[in-house]
C-alpha cells in the first residue's frame, strides 16, 4: 500500500470519532502530537443515536448524545486535533509507520495508531426503526432502561444479550416481554434460567417485531408482532401465510440481538481479534495490541461494559500509551554518542 498523497507521516491517527476516539484525541492533542481523527461512517459514534445521556459524569441534568460528542470534538480541536471524514477500508500494520487506505483511495501514514472504531448494534429491520431509534427504541438497556420506569417494554432477541437487557429492564419496567423468533432461547443456561425465574419477564415465542408505532414527539407507543408456526419463521413470513399479526401497546423497545465490532479493516493485519471480531489487547496491558504502536480503545475491544464513560477512559489510556510508545521509539532511534560522532566525521 503506497501513500497516494503528499501528506507527511503523522505521529498519531485515531480511527473513530465516538467517545473513545474523542477522548484519545484530547489526550494526544494535549501532548502536542497533533492527532488526526478519522470520523468514519458515523461521526460522533453511537452516542449520536440517543437523545439523553444521564450517566456521564459532569452533567447532573443529563446531556444530549449529540451535544456530548460535539463538545468533545470542540475540546479536542482546541488543543490541536484535526478531524477528517475518512473511512478506513484496509490497513497495513506490519510495522510502524503504518498505512491506512481510506474509501476515497487516499493512503495515510502514521507512526502510532489508535483503533477506536466501536461496535455497531444489530438492528432487526422493523418498519420505522430508523425514525424511532433514540425515541423509545434503544439498543442499550443499561443506558436507557431508567427512562422506562413503569412502562411495558419489549426486548427483541433470544441470546445472552437479550437476557441481559431483559433482566436489567425488569428493575424499572412494569413488564418486560422477550420476543424471540424461535421456540427456545439461544442464551446460556444460567442467563435463560435467571430470565425465566424473573416474575416481571414474559416470553413471546415464534414471534418477530415487524413495525414500531409512535413518533419522535410521542416516543414509542406500540409495536406490531407477527407470530408464526414453530420452526418456520422466515419462510412463512415471506409468503404471508400462517402468521398472526398483533398490535401491542408498549412504551419502549430494546434490541438485544448483539453487536458487531467495526474491525473488518483489520482483517489482513497481525492485530488479533477474537472469534466475534472484537479487537484483542495483549495480556496484562490495557490498550496494547499484538502490533507495537497500535492501540485499542472503547467498544471495539470491550463487549462487556459498552458505556460512554468506559470508552472515554480507555481512549485516554490508548493516547497515553501511544505517547509513551512514541517517546521510547524516539529514544531507540536516537544515535548513540559514538554513532553520532562517527556520522559527523
Ligand atoms: C441508543 C444508545 C444509547 C446509549 N446511551 C448511552 C448512555 O446513556 N450512557 C452511556 O454511557 N452509553 C450509552 N450508549 C453506549 C455508548 O454510546 C457507547 O458505549 C460509546 O459510544 C462507545 O464509544 P466508542 O468511541 O468506543 O465507539 P462508537 O461510539 O461506536 O464510535 C465508533 C466510531 O468509529 C468510527 N468508525 C467505525 N468504523 C470505521 C472505519 N472503518 N474507519 C473510520 N472510522 C470508523 C465510527 O464512524 C464512529 O465514529 C448508548 C448506545 C446506544 C446505541
């Protein structure tokens, strides 16, 4: 991969402008590393999908997701970070300086790289989901569950993610109905048992969410579910036969069908990923990957916590680690006094 433009090799490029990338940008910029942030397909990241963030430190009255990331961007720019609308398609990470190929065809070079490309929640394809995401439709119960005290809510999915969402929501909601397209759960035994034993959680088997009702003014007010004979989910739905359609009144819908880490561009690199694609850090380190000089931050390496504050935390750690790594490398590259003397003769 060869650089196709005349840009100088950067010290730090940060892939992703969600909270992790922004936090890394603030730290790297304050260390005078003039980081470049590639904003990717979703500038501002997942937080832009929520209208209200109540659990981020420093905002006692809550803050809009968009406002939070906008403020973070301004903060990073104030210290010298620059932002660019770039999506990384491929990376060459054998050794520093690393090369990143963008979808525009441009190739950028950087000595250190922070991967903060996040994870995207899977959506189910129900009618109206684009409009309602963040308005009563959510992919994060720990983030938005508290807004649904006393509501009847749906959780879509049948695996561990869905059980986690349902169990968390059961603390706030009046009732939680798990809608699953099969007639048995895919979740681990322990998670399935916990959900089944919880009196606030009910199950709707062989069912799929087809439409979300409500508006951005009213929030979610209901959902259309289609129920089909066991064992024939997709086929029967497609020919429109043998399905029952029912509208239910609910105040919230949570997707619990998993997340996909945005690491496809790392596929041909030595950076390690787990079987589901999450970036793996080296044992005993917080952000270091198998490639010296490449650091991970935020949801892209964290399938467990997935919170803005944890993403910001690891973003700052990745930038500090990148700074130390660049300093060590500069020292290594510095000629010894004897070599310097020889070179001057
Ligand atoms: C609906 C919803 C509500 C939420 N509410 C809360 C809440 O109230 N409180 C809370 O703490 N957390 C909340 N979260 C979770 C929080 O948003 C995430 O934990 C956080 O955004 C993770 O930050 P991140 O920077 O790691 O990744 P993301 O926010 O996922 O950002 C990833 C970034 O990487 C970029 N990117 C991806 N691929 C590429 C590529 N190939 N090249 C370049 N760039 C790329 C994207 O464009 C994006 O800018 C919520 C999440 C959702 C979906």
